[in-house]
């Protein structure tokens, strides 16, 4: 394994504990594009968790794509009616999320929706209502919540190891290759780093720091000159009094994205650098390089006292595999969802509030769900 920019090496992957006592989910995937294929590979690698019964995609040629024994359909609705999967992963373009989620609700099919949960907040409200009425179980694909380091950080916070959380600071900065923008939609509103990338960071901030009640934001397209933003900066006010900042760009080269720091995405070069800093009254925590900073002498928390940074041993697992295992337990054992459609709607509201605040030049209160 290649060393990171700081000379550190990625940790060994912790195997996921298999549970053979539950039957696998009969699962289908809608959309066999970039992320749909990752879900398909994950399902095929975890037969104890799920059996891939069908894939639906009107464009992709299934020849050359390994879908195991799954049936292939061009029409998603026809697939749902003929195959009757008990669960579905929706990995289609954002504009289809509401409709396809509603199809699942009408048929009593549990679903995992890729992020963003929908395009607009009105759509999100409609989907939340459909889910409530149908009683189906849902997840939204904010897969970072399943990273071992994030689970460890969450526990660290819950144990009060940082004291009271004061401020959180996140950078997501990378330079996307020019070829990325050959897909025209990526240059138009909705296709930029705010809804594609920063939404994950904002979900992570909500997960670690709590709900957000106000957002101030600025967007800019000064670097690439497309209609969509290439850079955004935001300040978040959390219900617990904590403040947070986010700097996000897809036009600047840096080692600071959670993907680069954790190695979760093989498309990003591994750097082993932290992109998150969580700061409390008694200490701090860096992520995804799990390092905890605290006073050398317990209780001596002040700038004139020595402070030490201790690396914690990160647990490394494939978050998509952990997510699928959780989806199985959610359906089979009624495990509470790590991130439901309702929770995904709240993350969408906080994300869109950055754009709204930038437009109105005023502090924005995210829509309540
Ligand atoms: N969790 C993550 O980190 C992550 C990463 C990438 C994408 N995503 C999300 O996943 C979704 C898909 O993104 P992508 O990058 O894979 O896009 P993509 O364009 O690569 O794939 C989308 C696929 O959906 C198919 N499709 C279109 N209409 C369909 C229909 N009616 N029924 C079934 N399939 C249909 C397309 O043919 C295409 O193959 C988006 O919502 C995106 O935001 C999430």
C-alpha cells in the first residue's frame, strides 16, 4: 500500500461480521451507472446480506456487466411489478428520485435512495409523506456515516471526550479533471459541488454536531465560469450552540477531502490527511485521520498548558458493505435507520440553504421537516 503524503499508511481493512441467521434481502437496483455498479458489486460480494434479483436501466447495455443471476429490465416499473423485489436501491439521476421512491411506496418495497434524496424541498416533502403513509423502511445513501472512523468519532463525542462541542471546520477541496465537465448537466445549476459533494459533508456535520438551525453561505463560479458554482463557503449554526464552517471547491488542488484522507474512494489519490476538525472545550478530534488532541495533564485545558495529539486506531471497512448489512438489519430486525428519507430531507434543506443564503445575501433558516 502506498504511503500517504504524511508518510503514513492505510490501515488494514476490518472484516464485516457476517450474520447467517437472517435471510438475504431480495434486492433490485435501479440505474446501472457509476454508483449503481458499485451497489451491484457490493451486493454480489455479500450473498449473505442480499440476493440481486434484478437490475433496471433503459440505456446501459448489460453485456459485459456482471450482474450475477439478476434479470435485466429496461423499464423500472415493469421490473418492480414482475419481479416484486422486497427492497430496491435507487441509483438513478436525481430528477427521477421522487417518482421512483413513490413507486416503491405504492408497492410496499423498502428502498435505499442515493443522495440527494430529491432535487427540491417540495419533492422531499412529498416523498417523506409517501414513506409515512406506506410504512416502508428507507435509507439515503450518505454512505460516509458508515465509515469506521466516523462511527468512532461519533462514539468519542457521545462519551463526552471533547467536552462541549464549540466549533467544527471542514474542507472539501479538489480539482476535478476537465473531462468531468463534458457531461453538460455538470455545468448547470444542481450539477456543482454543493449538491454533488458538499451535501455529504453537510450530512456528516449534522450527524456529528447535531441539527442545523441557520446557514450563511456564499457561492462563486469565478474559477471555471460555468453557470453552476465551482466553490462555496458556509457557516452553520447548530442547535447545541456549536458553530461550523465548510470550504468546498472542485477547482482547487489540495490533499483535503475525506475521500483522500480515508481512502474510501479508489478514484481519489490517498493522502492520509484530515479534512475535519472538531473542537470542544476539553479537546479536539481530527478526521478521517483519527487523532485526538487533549491536555497533557488532565483538566489543564488552556493555551498556556501543553497539549498532545494521540492517534487512535481507525477501523477501516468498506462503507457500502456496512451500509448494505445495515439495510438488511433495518428490514429484517427493524434496526433504526442510520439515515432515513426524513433525515436525508433535513440534510438537503441545510444544503440548499447555502445556495439560498448566497442568493439573498442573508442568513437562512433551513426548511423544517
Ligand atoms: N453516494 C455517493 O457517494 C454517490 C456517488 C455518485 C452518485 N451518487 C448519486 O447516485 C445517483 C446516480 O449517479 P451516477 O453518478 O451513478 O449517475 P450515472 O449517470 O452514472 O448513472 C445513472 C444511471 O441511471 C440510469 N437511468 C436513467 N433513467 C432511468 C430509469 N428511468 N430507470 C432506471 N435507470 C435509469 C442511466 O441510464 C444511468 O445508467 C445520483 O443521484 C447521484 O447523486 C451518489
